[in-house]
């Protein structure tokens, strides 16, 4: 059963989401959907788009939360309902042993994700990380481990 992880930008524009979702669907089409498991930190943007697509395709979602305070401190009110809905549909939820969500916790969560997948999809514009634990860092860590990485950045995709 394929285990596919996601990393990607959290600040996708609303106009970019349909093209990103289609890119994720196309990337997943190359994998056996029987027993598909998507592993995500469930951040806003790419992670949540990925989770929705995996569920839409009949797969299961496993969530890795960076810290015990993630929902309280980092999920914005305008995204709380979507976050809660997707979290409620998760097959499993693993919370990293951090009290506070910060760059160290984000990278640790991503490392845990990388430890538990066969391949990674990266919704990434190719730019550097905005801080330790950002998309570029996770892509580099995945490649250092020899994990296949499929980069998705559709024409016209933008970040806020």
C-alpha cells in the first residue's frame, strides 16, 4: 500500500487551489490507489488540499501535528472548520512531543513524516524556505534520504 507524504506552501492563493488539487490528483494517479495512505501535517494550503484529494480518491489520511498547541496557536479562525473536519477524518493522529509550535517542531514533524512514507509530493515554487522547517528544507531532507519527490507548481500558481 503506497504511503505518500506532502510538503508545501501554506499560503496558496484561493485561485491556485484548483490547479494544485489537479496536480496532486495527477501525481497520485501514478500510484496504486488501493490502500492509499496520505501522510500530512495538515497545515493550511498544500497539506489540506492534499488531504482532501486523498480522501476524495478513497484513501486514508494520517496526520502528524508538530506540537500539542498546534490547533490552539496556529490554526486561524477562518481555517478552523476545515482543519477540524479533516482532522476528524484522519485514520491516525500523531502529535510530536513539543509543547509549542515553532520551527523546530515543524521540522521534527516533517522528519517524522519522511520516516513514514515511500515518496513525497511537494507543492513548491522552488524558492528557499522562509525559515527552518519550510518547504525547501523538507524537500532537501527527503532527497537526502533518497525519497522520490514529485514537485507540483502549476502554471499560474501563486502564494499570498
